[in-house]
């Protein structure tokens, strides 16, 4: 249970951080703790995805070191690995939930826009929360529900409300 707590604390904090690189460093901690937890509860699709996501996150932290073409290849590589993992760790349709969640998250983290990082908290909360319902990991379900709510709040606070203020100030001009 300690690894699930550490995983979600790291994920919650990463969604609230405004700097992309710092957010990704904290998310890498989440990936590590979640992998350990998933192995403990025998959720192998999720465990392997967490290890893949750990490697992916470290690659995305160093975005500026890659050309645009290579960075695109890295995205396609990780998306492909996620699909291959789903095939090899298939445990029925339930395996699609973390797969879809990881694919969306990978794309969002690949981008430089922190709004997408915050949105990926919402999609992670939905897909992984549903996955953990299947495994009856109620603490992780609670954590994903909290992540979903924090993600919605952060998107509202940092993106929707900001956009509305910009629209109103433009209308006043």
C-alpha cells in the first residue's frame, strides 16, 4: 500500500507543477512507485506499462536533445511498445484500459503544452481508475478519482479560467 500512496502523491504533485520539466521528473517517480505496486498486486499489464512510462518520461525530459524527427520517432516507438505490451500481457478486455490511458498520456507528455499534461491527469484517472476497479484495488481507485478531480480543477484553474479572462479582456478592448 505504501507504493500506491507514494505513486499518487507524486502524480498529484506533478499535475499541479507549472514547469513541464519539473512535472516530468516528479511523474517519473510516479511511474517507478506504480510499477512496484502493480507487480505486487499482479497487475502485469499496468506494471510493464509503468516501467515503459518511466523510460518514456526520462526521454521526454530531454526533449531539446533530439531533433524534431527523432523526437517524433521516439513518440511512435513508445506508442508501439505500449500496443505490443498489451498484446503480450493480454488479460482480456481489461488490458485495454491502461493501454489506452498510457497511449493518451504518452502523447500528452510528448507535447510541450502543460495543458495537455493536466488533461492527461484526467484521462489517467478515468482509464486507470477503471482498471483498478477490476483488480479491486480500492485505494488506487480512490487515488485515481482524486487524480481525476485534481486534473479537472487544474485544467479549469490554469486553462479554462485563464482563457475566459483573456476573452473578456479582449472584448473590453
